[in-house]
């Protein structure tokens, strides 16, 4: 079986699952592993009550992809950093290699851990 067919099986099984918190947790994990074009399909199986968190993670994954590909300008980073979750700030500190972004995050990141990891990443960028 291919990864896509396994994902399709999982998707089908989750649509019938009654434990909404379980479905939500699995969907959020899957979002990190699939193409963004499929995010709506996966988020769509969640109840309205559990959809907000997955929607936010999907948006954050788009921001992370934009920063990784350097298609998001530094001005946007400066203006929106305060709105980013700790998860997104940490992922950016760990995976982005743009010096300006890492320098800003090393000074303005929300937690000491985020600032430290951004500083360490900046040294190797």
C-alpha cells in the first residue's frame, strides 16, 4: 500500500469515529504530513467544536512553508510574530534559515527556549 492509500483508509476510519478529541488530535498530526491542498478535506471531518484548532494549525503550516521558502517578507514577520503560537515560533526557530527572521526571533520570541533555539540556529544559518 502507498502512503496515500493508508491516509485514505485513516480518513475513512476517522469519519466514523465518535471520539472527537481523538479525531482532532489525529487530524492535526496528519496536517503536518500532507500537502496543504488536502488540509480542507481532513479538517472537514471534524466537528465544528474541534475545527478551530486544526484550522489554526493549517494556517500556521502555511506560514512555516512561506518562511522556509523565503516567500514571506520580513515586514510580515515583524507585524505578526505576536499572533503566532508558541508551536509556530518554535518550528520557525528550528527550521527557517533566514538570518533576518532568526535574528528577530532570537530577540522577540515569546519564550526563553524559542529565543535560545533561534540564536543557535542563527549561528549555523
